C-alpha cells in the first residue's frame, strides 16, 4: 500500500508516497513516520534506489486510530498497522486529496 498525491519536487511531478519506516512512542502517544517519494509506482518497483526525497510526519494521538472497515487487502498485522497509519496521514491538511494505492 502507498498514497498517491501529486507532488512537485525539483521540477518533476511525482505521485507515489510509501511508508519506509515508523516508530511509535507509547509515552507520548506519537508516531514518527518516514515516507519516501517516488516518481510513480513503476519507478518504485524498478528499484528502491529511485527515491526522490523523504518526508517525516509526526502523528499525534496515535491510539485514536481506527481499524479500517475493509480488511480484504490486509495480509498481516504490519499491513494492518500501516493501513491505519496511512488513513491517519490522509487526515492531515498537507495530505488532503491523497488516495490509497494498493
């Protein structure tokens, strides 16, 4: 899973954001999420070295994340957690308009 959101970067329009890493702090109830930007899904599939840039997002109140209604594409617990994090990211103003890529 990833997010599709058109993003201008160094004169190029890219649209494929994928979680590379995340860390949850139980004490502060925050998650630090590292998303990598690729030109598109195909460029990510060619090589993980095709990363254009990285954006770090802090998500507050991580315990308020809800389990998605549709679990058909979820294969394991990590996929479930990433799906829930993507859903929370989409609520942030700078990610308005982002859509899921399966």
